[in-house]
C-alpha cells in the first residue's frame, strides 16, 4: 500500500522501475513506457569544450572495462559510437539506450531516469542530447544498454572533467583493463601457446559445459563452417 512503491503481482519495485522485457517491448512497439525526462541545462562554451572522462564496465563482468573521454558538446550518438567500438558491439545493428542513475539518499539504490535511445546511425530521441547538458558531477553514474533483446548492460562512472588536450580528437578510448587471455585448446595440446580469438558455439554445445576455444588458424582449419562467437579481452 506504500505509494512510493509498486507491486506487479510478483515483485515490489520503485514506481519508475521497468524490467528489461517491458522496456524492450515498449521501445520496439511504442506501448506503455513512460519516464520522466532527464533535466537538461544550457551549455556554456567552457563546458562544451570540457572533457568528461568515464570508466565503463560490463555490469556482469566488472573486470572488463574501458576508459573513455567525451567532450561536453558531443552527443550521446557519438558516445554510443565509441562505446560500440570499445566493447566490440555491432556498429550497424541494434538500438541502445542511456539512463541516468540518481542515488536514493545515502543508500546503495539508484533511481533510473531515461535519457534516450540511439540507433547505429544516430537517430531516435537520445541521439542529439549533448553530454554537458546533463550537468553531471564527478562520481555521477549512468547506465548503458546495447541491444534490448540480449540486454547487454554497462555501468558508467564519471571520473573527472578536464580541459581538452591540444590536437586531440574526441571521443576516444584512453584505457582498458589488463587482458586475461585464454588459449586455443588444440594449440595447447600440441605444446603451443596461442591466444584464443573465438569460442566455437557448435562444438561447445555438444561438449555441454566445456567451451571450445580456438585461434584464427584453427578456426580456418577445423571450424570454418561452425557458428562462433568472437572473444574480447
């Protein structure tokens, strides 16, 4: 009965909370999704030039992260493009979306406010919003989701805001986690240490829980017609 909460017959949530399937259906079919717009401010020339340094990590694999710099006058379409590049997402398919996370008091819970969506070609409602218009502060958090079907969720933390460096193009990727390489199984069995570049989904399926890891050469030799998934480090 608490008006600050919502009961959907299964879960108690905050009123603005939407489950991934609800969001996907609403964004694809234009039904039933409402969200308070993110407040925006007018951008001064200084803030338009200012460089926002973000640390972005996969929600369910926090050891996999990238550090990305974006200028305040650049848009979320440009931010989306560099995120797709950094995390090896498809550059020509699938919608993505951004949310602002507002902490609830001193708790570890956040209220999610929809910033907008971006398609690979810069369209949809979030594409032209400029980063500086959100009036972000250091340690503020955002959420980024690539592909509303697979729902690949990323956590974004603003680490710093600094003047731009001369002769530097933004947005750019400036840092990444130290890779923890995995190795091709066939090469390893033959006494060679070769970094795996793919998981063979077809072979992993019939071997159940074992992931079959292959390098480029072994892919061409033994798995050319198989369905594979590229590994990222």
